[in-house]
């Protein structure tokens, strides 16, 4: 999850409300000059106004579709109490927004039968005490409604264009979510159907508060969902059901959206479209759950986020954190046994092995093309070494069924998340060193890789690089002689075995060893110099061999 906080000012969806209520219309400067008074139905002034309709006919209701604000002088209703009540009753049946009665022509004061009927039916009845040209009121309100609808369409096009452009450019899920958060101006959280947080965007402080109490918040989200594709609550929560290929797979939740209900519905619908497109266009072999785990593991391993943020995010991602021991494990596949074009399912196999170990939970993801990482969460009181070994055995067995060999490197056990970063670095280097010398057991620890592991840990140290130059010097420009020295060391200085391994005669090997001694100015019988050469060779192998990218490093 990105630590970048989107700037709400960059997007302004809240200005594009295509909605006017009865209260909004009464608050217009033009209308206030005519002395409007709400004489009935004051509790219903927040009804939306779809259109204004001027009519004097008593049966005007048959021409209405609902949501209109009806303007009349009541000329055909004067003197007939029953007609006045029936008129209001017909307005209720077609669900008009309000009735506006202009006083002066038919009525000098509010007609009591209309007022009583309006109060009984819950229809707002507004009287205008000063002469009002209805045409001016109609023009004013209609222009605002049309402008609002145009602005809503414009907003819809802007959001769709922006999010589509991101999808087509290959943007990540986090970039897409950051853009959605910019348009909404509030925190957004993406969850799967199990309410596990896959990604989030928006203000970091607000997100931390939400994730800290995610168990309660997620229950509220689940209660709100299901009433429609997009549910907008009065408190600014928007819950969007997400689908792809006709199947619902998750939800997007906005917290504290300050815009109108209409713009909230529009924003939720456009966000759902963009996320569905991203899911269809994205890497099917690298699902969102794995991407979410990968982002979280990278942040844990790199120290990119503050510990209190990581704690809430790890818990919201579904990993137990209370009274647990954390152990990072890195898997490197040696012989993958895959045919060309065959998908690498190592993360899925590791995830399954973790799931099949009852006493452990874990987050699993790729950390690079050649590696898979897992953060194991083990209950206090369990033997963490034994649990890690059981997981490692299951991983190796699952890979063996696919014709693959692998080495696993584990970091030290951590009692708090703050220590995970150092342990991850250790696990990466242990696995890296174990590639050159696979351990006998199912998983390698720092103690298992010994001197080879130490020089791998220090291989980027400038002092170690200078040591290699001093010890191997001229041999670095002569790979053939460097190979002779390496083979001589690996065979335990047994010249017969070394000659066989190099496919040369013993006299030839003697001459080459003498040349090495001459170039380096040493005696290969000097144990101290020989030890230095051996360390330098291990360090040189560590620098020239495969260099997997540690978690958190680009």
C-alpha cells in the first residue's frame, strides 16, 4: 500500500451535484424575493426536485411522472374545498416534490383545506406572498438542473477517461486506487469477500484509525453491502460491490465522502468499472491478493512504513499479530522443471503448504521473478524452529511433485514487527548463500551457511571488495587460472582429484599452480595465505554469482 497521500484538491467531484431539493429551490435568491412560506410538509423539504411544471388544470396529476415541483395559482380550485383536498391527494399519489401556490389571484391567504390535506399527505405546500412570474422561476431552476446534469456527465467522462488511461498504460492497482482516492477526497479501502484488506489509499492518519479497528469496521461494511451495486450512506460511507466475469469478488469502500448522493453513486460506478477492467487486463498469474501480500511484505522488509501502521495493516490483511512470533522465509527454486510458457505457481504452492500447517498463518508473495517470500505468524509457546521446518518440508515436497528443487532460507524469530526488517534481510542472504551450497536439512539458517553465508552478507561492503582485489589481484584477469585455484581448493588440495576434475594431467596442473604462486607471490603451502585466498574466492563468487533482489529494494 502506497504511503503517498493523494491531494483531494486535485479532483473536485463534489461541485458537480446534479441534484436540487425543495429546500435548495426555496433558498434561491430569485425565489426569496417572492416571500415563500412553507405552510405544510416542512419535514419533507429535502425531497429532490426533478423538474418544474406550471399548470392550472385540476387533473394535472395524470401528466406528471414524479419528482416535479408543481406551480399553480389555484384558479380552478377556488370555492371548492373538496377539489382542493382531492388536488393535494392526487399530488401525493404521483409523488410530486412539492406544490407551490401563488397567492393573489384565486386565494389571498392559504386555503385551509389544501393546507390540512398537504400536512396529512406529507406533501410540502409553499405559498408565495408576492406576485411571482412562474416563467422566471422555471428558467432559473431548469438551467441549474441542466447545468448540474451536464456537470455530472462531464465528471463521469473525466473519471472514466482518467481511470481508463491508467489501465491502458499498465498502471498498478495502487496507482489506480490512488487516483480514485483523489477524485473522492476521502480514504478508500479495497477488500475481498472475506473482508481482508487488499489495498488502500487516501489520508494515512485516517486509514490508520480505520484499520486499527478493522474488525468492527468490516462488520459494518458487510451490513451495508448488498442493497445494490453502489450503496451511499448519509454519513459519507459508500460501499461498492465489485464484479468480474459475472462473479462478485470484493468491495471498494469510501469512508467520509462529502459529496452528494448522486455524485457518490457516479463515483462508485466508475470506480467499479475501472477495477473490473484492471482485473481483466491484469496479470492473471499474479492476483490482487498476491499483489496485496507482496506490497505488505515489501513494506515490512524495507521499513518503508512506521511500525504502528504496519501493525494495523498486517492485522487487517488477516495475519494474526497478538502473542505471535514472526519468522520470514525465502524460497529460491534451483531446478524449476517447467516447460516454456508454463506458469510459475511457486507462491501458490508455498501458500498451500502454510495453510496445511495448522499451527501457523502466513503472508506469501513473489519478491522477484526468482524468489518467493513468506512471513510466518506462529503462536507463542510453539517451537518456531520446528514449525518452520514442517512448513519447509511441505514446500519442498510440493515442489518436488512438480519436478523442482529449492532451497529455503529463514531469518531469526521476531517477537515484534519492528524486528522483521532485519530478519528478512537475513533470510534473503541465507537463501542466497544456500543456493551455492544447499544445506542437508529442509531449511537453512544463518548458522548453516557459515563462512559462505558471512561473505554473502558482506559482499557489498567496500572493504570486502578491496580484500578480494588484494588477495586475487592478477587472477581476476585470468578466469582460467582462477578456475584452477577454485578447483584445487574445492578438492581439499588433492592434486590428483583436481587434475581429474579439470581434465588435465598432473604435470600440467603443477605448472599452473606454480604460475598462480608466481603471479600472487605466495606459497600455496602457507595455511594462513591459503585461508585468505579461500575467503577471497568465496567473496568473489558471492559478487559474481546470481544476485537476487532483497525485499524492499527496487
